[in-house]
C-alpha cells in the first residue's frame, strides 16, 4: 500500500478515537470539572502505557529529548483542557468545527519549525480558514461566547503539539512519545485535580475508561500518520469527524447546527482540501 494511503488510514483511526473521546468528556462533565477529567484521562492512559512497557521493556522510556517532550506536552495539555472545557458548554459540532481550525495553525507553524514550504495552496487554506472562523463567530453581529475563544486557543495548542510530534518522530517512536505525554500530563493535572478528586458513580466508569483509552488510540494513530506524511497533508483529514460528531450530537443530545456554522465549516473545509490536493500532486 502506498505510504500516503497508510497515513490516511492511521488518521482515520485518530478521527474515530477523538469523536468517542468527545462523547466521553461530555458525559463526565456531569460529575467532573475540566481538571478532574484531564486527571482521570491521564491516569488511565498512563496505566495502559505502563502495561505496554512491562511487555516491551523499559526501552520506550529512553529519550535524549526531554525538553522537546516537555514543550510538546505543555502546549498539548492547554489544547486538551480547552477542548474539554468547550465540550461541557458548547454544542459538540461547534467545538469540533472550531477545533478543526487546527490545520490552519499547523500550516503556519510547520514552515518555521519543520521547514515545510509555504505554497500558494497553503496560503489559500489559511485565508479561507480565517474567513470560516469569522463566519462562525460573526464578531460585531453576535455576542461571542468566551468558551468558543477558549476552544480556538485549544486548537492552536493542538497544532503546536502536532508540529512538535512531527519533530519528535524523527528520533522517537510512537510509544516513547505516548509514555512521556501521559507521565508529564498526569503530573501537571494532578496539581489541580487531586485536592478535589473523588470516585465517580459506577455508571461513569465506562466513560472514565473510554476517555483514557481513546486518548491513547488517537495519539498513537496521529504519531504513526505523521511518520508517513507531511503534517500539512494528513492533519486536514480531521474535518471528516465534523459531520460524524454533528450527527452524534443530534442523536444523543438533541443538538442542532445553525446555517452559519455549516457555511463556516464548509469554507474551512474547502481551504484545507486545496492543501490536500496540492500535497497529493
């Protein structure tokens, strides 16, 4: 199978995992705040990584790039925390559309930090992406929900983490990246969550497991995808989860999508598809 097709398949695994993680976070927000959700997510993930380490050996822990891991996880925990915060307050489709501006930031960040070229197609994607944001938020015409702005900050955090992941994949394996991610983020989230954490009701335990396991699956699939193709090519595939989560939000929570959200999402999607086609050529 061609390398770029394998990258696409790994990214599809990311999309499914992130959609399930969004549902898990929405359910857990009924009993936990954002810091607590981050803590249980990282706790479950770290336990799984420890089990993998016992089977494959402590070699996955070894790294000479602790500083890059720390930087990656600093921006990533900002992204995840902002995402969980938005999921608790906004319709799922709106969160996913705003967070899908991630490719815009990846295109901009990949140029100075990864040495990728800034082409006319990628410039068009950036311009259309920002146009889509303005259509969705309509500043001056509508009161902008602060939660929406926080989700945009989270998208920038995710993009920064993806660029750092691409840089790390040049020397680190996916399991090494995951080990340091869960270790560092567990320590960071524990500072805020441990003083108030409590055992959730039994009905919530499946969601606790899901929010941790889907996090592992999403990051593993993303790391594998980024080892096979440029960040500017595979990251735009995130848009495929927007219609999926919109359908799940309607089915499970009776959420609707207004016309402006749909138009903005379409504009952003067109921009990134220009980038994908140019990358394919």
